C-alpha cells in the first residue's frame, strides 16, 4: 500500500463495527512511531500517547462515569452507564494529548495542539495500513479535568482525542470521492 493509497482510502470505522483482537505491542509501537513523525513546529514534540487496553479500559470507563456524575449531577443511571461503556467499544483506546507550552517565545499554542492532531492522524493512517479499523473521537471527556488528571495530563496538556482501534468486524460502506469544486479556490492576489 502506498502512502497515497492510505490517504485516499482510509476512513473512520465506528467502534460498533470493531472487535478483537486489537493491535499487538509491536503494532502499537509502530503506530506511535508514525505519530511521532508528524509535522512539528519548533521540534517541541508536544504529543503524548496513553495506551488503554485490557482491564484498563474498564477503569477508564469508571473515570468517565465519575467525571460525568461530577459535572452533571442530574445525569440518570443510563447516561452514567453509557459513559462507563465508552472505552469498552474497542480493544485499544489511545488518548492523544498535547503538552502545550503556553508562553513559548515563537511557537503558538494552536500550532502545538495542531502538531498533536497531526500525530493522531498519522496514527489513524498507520492503523489503516496495518489492517485495523480506527476512529478519532472527542467530546467532553477531552476537556474534563477529572479525566485529564486520571490519564496523567495536567493543566499544560490538551487532549486532542481518543483513538479507538480494533479489528474490523463489519466493513463500512465506501465513502464518496470528494468533489473539490466547492472546497478549492485559486488565489491570484488581493482584490
């Protein structure tokens, strides 16, 4: 598979369409090495990767449930259980964080966060190239201080997302080819 093939054919696979097994240690390391090759302003290497698998997924589910209870005391039992079940949807969950230097002299915080986002995209491409399904999910648990602390992220970290990775149990329908007509503008100068 060429890089262009991966770029043009990769697509998100819902965790509902995944099963085990998840990637082995060497495959996870390969994915993370691909992530660490992302574009990086100032060579700050802001990305941080937390691998969650096996029984740790249930522990993360407990953290998600606790955080939901604290931030939304009116949440009902079904909503709390839905939070608890989120990490169990795939064999491997990677939390991707950005360790952001807020007062860096030359590299803006957005550039550091975008570099971590580029690392996450590289991981998705590597997972696809290795034959796994993957999906990048965000949501309130990326910003919740209880969740961030439990994952080892402090106030200088932004969580850019959770990458759910597993064996594709159900092949999703192909995505349509992008029509660039409305997305592309040829610029020839101001006015």
